[in-house]
């Protein structure tokens, strides 16, 4: 096996370890410690150093590509963070994964493909949530809108896209990392025979980030 192929294989294994650890930790605690990313930053520097040695690019070209990659990823994730789409750990993981792509496999178009795939998957999730709300919880939303009659039609549509009614008995109200409670009034769901509250479910975005990252190199 050539040094390049050995490096690519090792790179692939390390990225899978990073993604697996991030996913397990995020699913369990919904947060990833900053110390983890500090250690990973050292690994990123080491892999980029090896990548530079094995590549045929000049020093200037290699560093320009890596600098622009870092700049674009920080800029994009910063916007998504401020829009409250990404959390801090989500942004750091995406930046790390892109910086770990060997330069011989990297194209700037990958960044834009990734963004397109991310928004496609997010849109599908939102549509599924809306259909589920319309089919299973439409009358609960009507009750909520009757009580909160000042909510505009646009905000009503927004709530049906991004919120849902969750079983009160299954909900840990202290776990605000997973659920954001919009309204503490109890509503009885006759279909499920459960008392429910209106919540915003916060899905583990890292799972979506990892799936799209794999999918990016398949298409």
C-alpha cells in the first residue's frame, strides 16, 4: 500500500472515530465538551501536515486552499449559529470534518453541495412535522390558537412547521436541551389519550451532519 493510500485509510478511520464519539456524546448529553475539540484541533493540524507532505501542491497553494476552506466554513457556520440552526458543537464538528478532507479529494463545490443537502434534509423534516401536526394534532393547535387569538396567521403556520405537541408524561421539563416548551397549558389528545404540551423538539443535528457528510461523497 502506497503512503498516500495508507494516509487516506487512516484519515477515514480517524474521522469515523471522531463522528462516532460526537454522535454518542451528543445523543446522551446533547452537548460535547470543548476539551474534546481542543484535542481534535491538534489531530487536524497533524493530518494537514501529513497531507501537505504527501501532496504535490506548493506551500502557497496548499495554505491558500486550507485558509479559504477555514474562512468559508467559519463564515457559514457562524451565520447558521446566529440563526439558531446550528449549536456551537455542530459548527465545530462541520469545520473539523471539512478541514480533514485530504486536499486531493477537496473541491470548494463540496461546501455548497453540503449546504444544499443540509437544507433539503431540514426541509423534508419540517414538511414531515407539518403533515404529522395537521393529521394528528390539528384540533390541538386550534385550541391553542383560540386561547392565543392574537397570534398572526404567519406565526400560526410557523408553529405548525417547527413545533409539535408532546406527551406531558414522557417529557422531562428540565431537559431544555431536547425540548423547548412553548406553552405550559395541558391539552388532551383524544387519539393518543394523553395530556400534551406544545414543544419545539430539538433533533440531534450532529446525526444529520454526519449522514450528509457520508452522503456527500456518495453522490
